[in-house]
């Protein structure tokens, strides 16, 4: 989790240099939670990441649905995930539901695969495809000076 938080802070620091607003949405348990409403202060992100909850079930669909509230066509969605989705908004398959919602989003996106060797990497690849987004790993982010998505 330390690597995930470090990668997140590194990506968001680039956004703050451009004076972008940042929203942080965490998803675990049975729902997603907005940890940080739109902010231009890096200190707010540091605090939000400090208390980032981890573990348990993965309501990926709810996180993507929650993101819709904040996204515009000019937004950049950075999704850090291990590709798991096991809590549905409806009664259907949680993974298929997450892919469907991802396909509905219309913004610039980046998927960061935070999984370990025991996860299914094709899931994060499928999610990146649904978002029409590049897929990178945490290792890819190390030492990366600039990240061009648009």
C-alpha cells in the first residue's frame, strides 16, 4: 500500500503543478467514498491518502459511478486498481457491471495496475480497454518524469 500511495502522490503532484483540481475516491467494503472533494491543495491530498482505507471487498462499479459526478471531457481519471470487482450496484456480475460503467465514461483516463503476482492481469487490461486508457504498472511509474495521457 505504501507503493500505491507514493505513486498516487507522484501522479497528483504533476496535476498540482498545472493547477488542476483533484478529487480522491476510495472504494472498499460495500461502497465508494469521496475522501477529498475538488481541491487544488496538495496538503489536502496528503491528508486524504494518509487515511486511505484498504482491504476487504471491492465496489469498483460504485467508484466509477461516483466519479461520473466529477468528470468532464477534459478531466483525467487515474484509476489505481488490482482489477478486482466483487460488489455490484445492481444484481448482476460486479465485473461486467464495472466494465459497462467504465465504457460509459468519456474523459482522458489512465489505469495503474496495483496488483501482485497472484492477481489476474487481464482484468486491468480489460478495464483499460473499456476506458480507452493506457495501462501502466506501479513499476512503470517509478522514475517517470512526465506522463502524457492526452
